[in-house]
C-alpha cells in the first residue's frame, strides 16, 4: 500500500517516483521522531524536501540532520 500511495502522490505532484528515496526519508523521519520528537519527523521531511529542491543532495542533507537529531537529546 505504501508504494501505491507513493506512486499516486508522485503522479499528482508531477514527480518521478525514481527520484524519491523512500528508505532515506523514512529513516530520517524515524531518527528525528526518536531523537527529537514525533511531530518533528514530518516537519523535518518537509525541510529535507525544501533543501533538495534548492539543490542540496538528499543523502548529504539527511546525514547532517540525522547527526543533528542524534545529539539533540544530549544537548537539551
């Protein structure tokens, strides 16, 4: 069902599903949800999308935010 939803949402938004790294996004959301707070996960996924839209490589941006989330609890 997840793949069907992703394909349908991509079609609606004019995005090539091949350009979407589903596992990268889900892993990032998981790390942020556990390291920061659950509501931060969808917001962070949106921010990742903005960064990628501005030319940032998705893996680089996700790695930086994941590292930030990993240290978040310890720094607060």
